[in-house]
C-alpha cells in the first residue's frame, strides 16, 4: 500500500509518500517561518493562503521524488486536526478531492497521533505499550499508549505548552521568530545555575504541567538584570533547564506509574538537545529505552501523516465525501484499532 500524506495544521506544508513495503519514498516540506517572522508569530489567515499556494507544487514534487504517478497511489491521508481551522481546511479539501479524483480512499489523521507514531519511521521502532511525551508549541501531554488508538491521557499542561513557553520567553529576550530554537541555541553559551528557575508542579504528586509561571519568572528576571548577551544566555540557560527538568521528572513518574519500559518523545520540542541529554541520564541504569524520530520528523511533516494514514487505512478507516476538520480534537477520542 502506498499512501500520500498531507500536513497543513499550522505553518508548514508537508507532503510525503509512504510505502508499506519500501518505507518512506518521498518527503517534501515548505516552512512559512519567513512569512510569519515579520509578525512575531503565526497569522492564521496568511498561513492558510500560503498552504493554498504551495500544496499543489509540493504534491507534484513528492510524486516526482518517489518516481510515481497518481495511478500508483492507494490512499490519501490528511491532517484533520487539531490545528488552525483555515489551514486544516486547505489540506482536507485537497486531500479529499484528490482521493475522489484518483478513486482511492481518504482518511483523516489526528495531528498528534502522527507525532506519536513518527518514531515508527525509524529503523529501530518502539513496541507497545509505551509512555509518550508529546511536547510541542501547542501541546504538552503524557500519554499511555497500549496500541494504535488506545491512548490514555496521564497528564497535560494546565496553561502554556512547553514550546509556547519557549517562544514567549524568547520574545521577552528579544530573540527573532521562531524563538524556541533560538533560545535553546543561546542557552548553550549560558552559565548554568546563575539563574535558578522553579520546577513547577514537581513538588506535588501528579503528572500535569504548568509553564506560564516560568514565563512570568523569566519576565521578572529580565527586568531586574542587564540585557547584555551573556546575561541573556544565562537566563535562557536557566529557563531551559527548568523546563527540561520538569519534563524529565514527569516522564520518570509516568514510567513508574505505568511500569512500561519504553518511552517515546515526540513533537517539535523533542529535538531539544538538552532534553535528550537529561532523559538519557534519567534512564541510565534503568531498564528503560527511549525513542525519538530523527530531527526532520520532530517538527510538522507529511511523512508522519502518511504513515499514520497507512495504518488506519489498512484497518478500514476511511472518510466519506464530506470535508470536515476539528481544530480541537482530544487524542483520547480516536477509535482504537
């Protein structure tokens, strides 16, 4: 089975072709970073319009890269949510129309399930059951995964997602958009422990997160200190350490609670070097294995949608001719396979 996957949930247009036997055949991605940089964040209307401009050329490029024609595609998968409504509608409309024209089934894919399953694109893949940390600009969740669609929410952010907190703090430091990766970059030059940030909600039981207080702490710290490059790097270092320590502590608790031996880290923040280093230290001498997607599959992409769509199409999940999206769509509402 060969599936064309389309991702348009936010500010990246991704198209890929996945073959069940041969694996990933093509992966095309266009980022709107430059478009939104002038505004310091994603403008939903501009995002949708740019998806419209880029999606057809990317589909053509993905087919050419895979050396395939429309006749070789057995199904079309598209992100149906969660995400920006206008952006989702672009991918859903094009995906459903292509499936109709090509006379193949279409399947809506949950964006976060795509991230959760992105590790399956690697040669060494996790086996169920596992704990998944989904950590991105829009979500921070701990999930118990016992099978495809068999997800239990263990904990979530009560306010800002971790990636959102990174971006907001980077903006306070005067860093360019997208701020999160820039903050992590300058944090590498920071002096550890010059600024000690709190580790929110780690002094009490439970697996929920809260990151908005760290943003406030950062704002107060920035206001009280000079804005020279080294001080900014030290503040970034202290902030990043606090977020990463919090995520690591909660992952350890989730593993202890479930008794699972596999940990999957997915979403844009999973590319963070400090997070990967501290998680490796956490599982050291524990009978636990941690799995990540390669860096290019941590952020939004069509490959993860094509793979997740292939899994669901194989189980008979399809979409009728209607086009619908769900900007808010709890992962736990997915149908188990």
